[in-house]
C-alpha cells in the first residue's frame, strides 16, 4: 500500500463520521451513466451544428444554430453544473448575471445598428 | 457570571466546529466559497458578453488584411470544441467519484480533464499561429483584434482552469483532498464547466454563424 493509498483510506474512514452537505448529497444520487447520456446528447447536437456548415438550411440556419446552442448551454448548466439539483439561490445568482449581460449587450448592439 | 462562562464555551465550541469542518456556518446553509464562485461566474457573463458583442460589432471591419472568418478551419475547430465538451464529462465524473469517495478514480478523471484542456489550448495555439502566417496579426485590423481578444481571453481562462486542476491532483496525491472536501472539486468543476459553456457560445456565434 502506497503513502497515497493510506492517506485515501484514512480520509475515507473519517468521512463516514461527518455530515454530508445537502448539495453534495443531491449530486451523489446522479449516476455516472446519466452524465454519459448527457455527453452523448451534447456530442450529437455538436455534430448537427457542424453539419449546418456543410448543408444549406437556408433562412433556418441561424435560428437552428441558436436553438442548438441554447440547448447545449442549458444541458451543461443544469446537469454538469448541477443547477437542476442545487439551491435556487445559485440559479438566481447566475441567471441575474447572464440576464444583465444579455440585456446590456442587446441594447449596445441595437444602438450601433440603429443610431451609429 | 455562570451565564457568561457558558456562553463563552458555546462560542468556543462553535468556532472549533467551524474550524474542524473547514467551513463557516452560513444562514443559507451553503458555503461562502460556492456562493462566491456562482457570483464570480455571473460577473464573468458580463465580461464575455462584452467581448462577444465587440466581436459582433467589428467582425467585418478591416481596412487591410484578411478577416477572421476568411481563415476559419471549421473541421479543426469542431474537433477542438468536441475535445473541450468531453472535458466537461470527465470533470463531472471526477466530481462524482470524489463525492463517492473513490479518490483514485477522481484523480484519474482530473488528470484526463487537464489533458483534454491542454489539447484544446494546443489547438488554439496552432490556430493562432496559422492565422498569423496567413497575414492576420493582432493589430492587422479591428476584426482581428476583436477575434484574438475574445478567443485569447477564453484561452487564458482554460489555462487557469488547467492550473487549478493540476493543484487538485497534487493535493489529492498528497492525501489532502479527501471525500470531505468534495465541494472543493465541485467548485473547480463549476469554473471548468463555465469555460465550456462560454466556448459553446463562441463556437456558434463566432465560427458557425457567418
């Protein structure tokens, strides 16, 4: 048994006696297979995105790409960043920053488009 | 007098409990470190939003030299994007293993994540080098400056993430990152996934929507 293995074993022994925080407890119920399924979906969407570069989808190209981008974004933050299971406080904190960025920069782009 | 002594003992015990657990008690029930990371990520939305907006405004502005979109190698960037996306899978598997107490497997996934991140950075260095060879330097035109600033800032974030992952691996290997510190791995994971979602936006908005 190496030094590292011994350390791991010691840490594991003390952990059983400590309380698990609720957020960590929630994560522990998600199986690795679920994460792999999400990654497969993300890979398929990425392949579809790249396909639009080679296949002419006409006026649907931009809406399709934006829809797929949002789908990937939501999947990662909900499943990999655990917002689906975590406290709504974290969701509100992140969405506040995201919403502020979207509103401010859409305003800036509109200003340059219509008044510049 | 007796009340004061009892009160002191209670505070002392509470302090000892907090130090022992490595966390301060909060009225939200969640640690300040985790909430702090989410606040930081919310503020990062504004940083990258500004950089993406600047690129959108200047993407066609060039008095001389090629535009970035004239030089894109979509198959190459698609592979890079796929590599970064899969690094999010290895990262979440590292968090999962740490939570379950399988520390050796967690280390393996952390090393895998760092290697995938390094592969992405190597791809970015190759891309930048080939663009400069094609005549598009940082100051060639406004579009090039906006492109390099946006993707360069993202690259710096990935590099910082790799350093954090390497630190976690070193801590874990020395036995100072046990199952009780799974949240530390999760917080680094939050940063790493955020870097991934930013690239999801950049890949679509900058590379694919022309």
